[in-house]
């Protein structure tokens, strides 16, 4: 495979909060001849500057679900526990090239790094199914045309379906009550719904909410 760095090993920047996870992934990279460890980070503080200094070809990140990571244009491989469809969609839009389960096998991780470096997208089968399940089916001809919800609005709608109140939603998402009210107002407007219950019903009908 032709590499931008003159045919040498793919430079991988590792980011993992867990020291145990970080050590295991470092060992995987070091024992693979086609890869080279460009750096190993405990957190993503000053991440943009570190990217500039270390100049990796690919980022391998052991992530949480707080928010999809940003890669500043560098191909990103993410290891994560059961991301939902909204998180996945936002991560892909942010430049993530591969998403695997945190317990993925060594061969799967290596394949994902190679694919990401080649500019390909690779998703764990369960992640793909989760994303596909969110694709809206053809709307009922009797339903009025509605505007698409944003990934965050779909998250809020899903929490409404769980019966959560504004404060619980705000706490779970780490946002203010005011922002939750704004999202709910936008959801009602886009779905042409007159109440939260109607919005949830319409969301289920259109495949936006999974029970």
C-alpha cells in the first residue's frame, strides 16, 4: 500500500484514558510491523496541538459516549461500548472512519487502522445495524411532510419516549434545562406535533425512536 510517509509504517497516535487499555493497545501497535506508535495520550487535552506535533497518519481512540471525538482531518478509529445511532452518525460526520466495539479482536483493530488510513469506512456489524435501524422508512402518504431532526433532537426524543423529564434529560446530556426546552420545541415543530406524546408516537411511526 502506498503511504504518504514514503512507504514506512503507518504512524498511529493512541488515546485512551485507561492505563490498562492503553498498555494493551500500545503492545498491539508495537508488535505490528506495518504500524509505528507516534504517541500515546491519556486524554485529549490540547489535542489539536498534540496532533500537529506528533503528525500521525491514523488516530486510535478508546472513547466514551459523552461526545463524538474530533480528529482535525486525521483518519480516526474509535473503540467504544455500544454507541447509539445518533452518536455514530455524528461521529462519522466529524471524521471518524472506523467504529469498533471496545472488545474487538486484534485482527479487527488492525484491519480498521489499515482501512481508515486508506480512506475507507469500517463499522462493527452491530453498529451498522443500529445505524440502519434509524433510517426513516417511507412516510405514510397521509402524514404531512416533516423536517429531519438533528442527532441531538433524536436523542432528546428517545429520552421523551423513556418518560424522562426536562431536568433528567438535561442531566443525562450535560446541557441546561433551557436548551432541553429549545430542543423539545424544535421537535414538536418539525414533527407537526401538538404534544410530547404525539411527538413520541410520530417518532416511533417514522423509525426515529426504537422501543
